[in-house]
C-alpha cells in the first residue's frame, strides 16, 4: 500500500558527502573513465574542411576543442588568433581526413582571410602537416560518423575474452549490456544462461576484438567451466556461425587503441611472491609462479599446504597485473600477510618458508615500480564494484593507502564484504556520480546519517530536528500504540494527508518529485504528520530554500498554531526556519489549502481529500500564466525577503572544501532518465518554468510579461519582445518566424549575445525559461551546443518542457546551417 509507508529519499551524493564530512576522489584519478569519455577526436588533430566562402575549395584546420558531436576548428595559418574559430557538426559539415582532397582531386586553397600570411601554399602545407595527426577517417565518414566510439560496443557485439583462470585460450563473448564502458559479457553458445556472465571494463587487457586469438597464435576454445554444456560438434558449429556473422557484430579496432600495452616479464617457474587473489581481494597471501606460458603471461597459484585441498586459486598474470608484490612487501609496509592454509603456527616467516619449500623469491626487478602520485587520500569516497557480486556497484571509502594500492570499505552491499585491496589503476573503481550518470543502480548506504552535528552560523535555541524516516517511524508507532498516545479521531489526531500529484504543482515544486512521494502520510498526531508533509514538499522543490522561505512564519502575522523548525539544503547551504503548524484536526484542511496557496499550486495538491479523476479546481485546464497572475495579485507584499531580512530563517554555511561540486556534466551524454509522473500541464505552460527564477524577482512584472507572451501566441507572425529593461540592447534586431514554418534568422546565432538569446526565447512558447538562460549567461555559441540530455540535466527540467525547448534550439541550429554555416 503506497499510503502506508514513506519511501526512503533517493540517494544523493552531495548530501551524503556533506553529512559524512568526506570529500570525493578527484575525477582525474580515474584514467579509464576519462578515456571512455573521449569522442575519438582530440585537440591538435588536423582535418580538411570546406572553405565557407568557396564551397568547392578546402583548407586544413586544427581541432581546438570538442563537445559531443561538435568540433571547434581553426584554419591553419591563423596561429593564435581566435577570432576566426568556428564550430562544426560532424554529422552535417563537410569534413575529411588529411589526404582526402588529393585522393578525390579536390582543391586545397588558402581562405581569403589569411592569404597575405601564406605566400607559398605548398611550402606551408608541408611544414604544418609534417608529423601531424589526422582525425580518424572512420569517425568522419560512413556508419560511425559522429558517434561516440564507446556507443559502438552495442548489445549483440562480439569480442574475444582470454581465459584468466588456467590457460591462455580465448573464447567469443557477446555484449549483453554496456554501462558507460563497463560490459556485461556472456560466452557465445550459452544463449540465456547467465550463470557464467562476467562484468569487465572495455579496456581490460584480457578483452580483445574478434580475430585477436588467430593473429597472436592462441586457440579459440570454450573455457573448461562451460565446455561440458555442449558437444565438441556444437562448439565447432557455433564458431563457424560466428565467423559468418563477423562483419555484422564486429567492434572497430580503434576502440582498443588506448588499452594498456602488456610488457615483457622476467618471472621463472617456482618463484615465490606475495599476491592478492582478484576474485577475493581481501588478504595478501604467499603465492607461487606455477607456469610461464611465454614472455608476456605466467600462471600464479595462491599457496595452500593442506593435503586434502580439492581446488586451487590460480590465475593468469602479466607484468603489470595488479596485486602481485615481492616477498616481504607486506612486512615493509606494516601489513598482515595471511599464512597459507595448513601452515603450522600463526607467525609466518618468509626465510623459513622459502627454506622449507626449497624455492627462491622473485627478485625486486620482476615487479614494476609502484607510484604514490595518484590523487587518492584516506576517507575519500568513490564508487566501486563488489568483487563478490560484480553486478553490484557500491559506495566505497578509502580506509588505507600503501604505494599505489587502496583499501576500500564498501557500504550497502547485499551481504557484508571485508575491506577490499584495489589498485589505483583498477577499472572496477569509478568517480562519485558515475552510476547516476550512466543510469545504473548504485547500492545506497544501509541507513542515512542523521546524528552528525553541524556548526551553524547563527545559533538559536533549537528543538531536535528529526529526519523524515524518524518522523515516519514515530507516526507508525503512534498507529500501533494508539491507545497510549492519541485518541483515534480525537481532537489532535490528523487524518491521512494525500499527495494528489496530478494537480497543478506551481512554480516552486517539481512535478516529477511530487509524483514520487508516497500516496499519503498519516494518520497520527497533527504536528508530526504536518511536519512530515512539509518536509517532503520542501525536498520536492526545485529550490528547497525558496519553499522554506514561503512557508516560514511571518513575524507580523497573528500566531494561531504551533511553531516547528524545518530545514532545507540547497547548493551547499543549510537553511532553517520556524514554520507554523496547526495542532487540531478541525483546522488541518484549511491549513493545507492555505499552504497550497502560499506555494502557488492547486489548493488540492495535498490535503485530507484524495483527488481521484478530476480536480474540483479544474486545475488541469488552467495554465501556469493564469496561476501566476492569480497568485501574483495576492502575494506582492511577500515577494523578496521578509521584513527585517531572514528574521526566522538561518543559513548554515558548510566548511569550505568539505564537498566537491557535482561533476555530472562530464558524463551528460549517457544520462538515462525516467519519470513516473503523469503531466497534465497544458501545452504552452512548461512545468519547470519557474524552477530557477531568482528569489527577488517581482512577480507582478513576471505575470505581466507572461500575459504579453500569451497574447503574442495568438498572432501568426511573432516578433521579439523584451520586458527586462536592464538587459535591453540599444538596437534590437527583429527576427520574424512563422509558426510551424522554417525559421528565418536576421543574424548569425554564433554571434548572439546573452540578451539576443533571451530575446529569441521570449518570442517562443518557452518564454518563462528565458530567465534561466540569462542567469546561466548562455550566448549564441553555447545555445548551439545544447542537447536534450544537457538541458534536462543542467536546467533540471522535466522531459516535456525540455523537449519543447530543444525543439526551438533545433530550429535555430537548422536555420544556422542553412543560412550561415556555408
């Protein structure tokens, strides 16, 4: 029953870091993640580009920077002059690798702007192209044009995976899932049997493109663990089928160019060393080099002296494999070495052990030098794969560091896991926010931290502030022990309060978050229930601090109820305010209605009445403009800061450097979103339009500009209007566009200022979003870089408004390419 319990708040890294007082491991420490985000193009690469003024000629350009499928280019010859830099879309621009003009008999000609700087074209080209790196041809032409290379490893793609347990044979694997480069792999021939699935990062040294085994002289054989599941004939048939379909399922070899190169080792059979078993990386144990395959690979076995042992822990290594150390490494670093099972006594001594085994220790020269220059520090947080269940990615804390190894404590795993020993170069660790960015479930911590004391800037006598969960548990206990604490249906017992998420949610509350709230809260003590309701609403706001300000008790108002301290967090600050809450059941309905009016949402958004099909306020047909106009008349005196500043509201500033800013924009292109809400907001009234408006904006002025905007929609031809005087340019250019017709621009959007962008948006049905663009200082160049995931992520818009906004951005891009790109 959705109404019977309050769901846990979705895990938020920012809040968690603040609550724990920890910092996130720096993004630069995860080199495999940085590599996975590259689009195949790099600054400094050169290509041949059609010259804008003469489409039949081309000239060499250098990539200055990249952004998704957009490249910022500069024609060679401009030197350090940035004035002529220009953006190109890989999908639509006339771009080619170096040498294309010569092959296709096209003309390379110096552009007009730099003719005088290049007297001898041939000599200049020889000089700039000597040793130059050309942009990859496969990313400029054909099926892969404009695609992120990582996206080419799609489900159904085939790769070859070396057997890492007992031999060097390889077998074909199918990609089942690709999560930001972390691949779920299934052996070819197992169809739906997922028991032997493995998770590996695509840069893993044991993973290769199809054909690798044949090229390097290794046989293609299914691993022993699965070989008995089919007959030899079946396996040969499977191999034959794979070779026939090789073209369709192959992955471009360029993807593996950044894989670590395996060097030559100098280990010999029988040498002893210390090692960490990769399948159970919890202890350091004595180990033996069991077999040397060739100059690149050797087999290690974890020592086990028990005569009755049934299986052995062995695995294939190379010189750069993680978790192999020289004898005495653990002793030198003050670490515990776990004696082999069956070893007499607990005090392990390497000298005695080597003598007893008649073996020699692997010399120090066999091992690569370990580095401590990696950026990780104790108590830093990151995301890490659970070695016991690789399907799980958990929150991890660095508890200890030695050279280039981390000891990680995992939180939230289904079964408790001991501290894991992990290399700083492991591809099973990820920066904070990686799971959320790639749409993968991060295992949240088992319980929220609610007891941590914070230093508050202004101190007031404060009651204990309970967490949402604590309050809810209190409510449940009340229901269970109702005879002891409250009289059911009594004077102080609050009925169920329903969240009617289909009702209009106003400018402050996020409709998607409202939809994720429980169906109802209560029944129980009025103060407890209403405090829980208000806390949930504050957390469901675009700007929780703004909602708290709207709800806070005005000192001039008459006191009718009970003062409760509520808090909100927003952008690194903690806010507290005293909010009036009624104490008796007969006043609950009126309290809920008045609170809704304060928040400019439908009066039925929450309250004791459940809205089943149709709201009595008919809010689904009322546009946001009407609501703002309606509420604006009543609320002018409350706008801005309350009399005397934040009289009841405190801001608790966190200590500097306690929390890193979110870095989600690094991964924006892979974001997957879902929404459980049903949006009844009519077209032309974007739900999120009030999300980022400045707190001090005069709402009557806003409603006036919105009303103007509504009138403009009725005309067939629209012209720009601008009601914000402070940003009004001296001579606005009129841009006319026909509804649902092609957009005609009077000026190049690459040259638009922030004011021009705002003016354009105010001419569309996304006018209320113009303020966001003004606040974020988005000019014409930035506008052309915006995509749907970026808009949703950075502007915190719901899908509907974001799509509408992107529709207008796409029209500008299209008009730009048609009118100005050439």
